[in-house]
């Protein structure tokens, strides 16, 4: 009977140690999870900021493209006016 009790106590001690180890492992994993969740939150904030930056740059680029189109059209108009003026000047010189 005592042998049976010793065996049971030894098994209880081993199981208690195993439970303690498992609790420690669970706590470590929970700590790891909290750390990773914190890192994930930071990365998400960085991604949101980057997305905002891209959206702002896109709007700015659209403004620049609009201005470029306007300036190019104005340049083309002025170039044509210059050609027309040169033709008139040449025609006037030839008439003299």
C-alpha cells in the first residue's frame, strides 16, 4: 500500500511539475502575443500614415498635372501666336 502511495505521490509531483511548466509556457506565449500585438499596432499605424502620405502625394500630383496641362496649352497657344506674328511680319516685309 505504501509503495502504491509513493508511486501516486511521485506521479502527482510529476504532473504538478508538468502543469507548472505548461503554465509558464502559456504565460510566455501570452507575453509573446502581447509583444507581437504591440508591434502589429505600430506597423498598422505606420501603414495608415504611409497610405495618407500616398493619398496626399496623389492629390498634389493631380494638381501638378493640371497645372502642367494648362501651361502646356498656354505654351502651344503662344507658340502659334508667335508663328502667326512671324508670318505676318514676313508677309509685310515682302510687300514693301
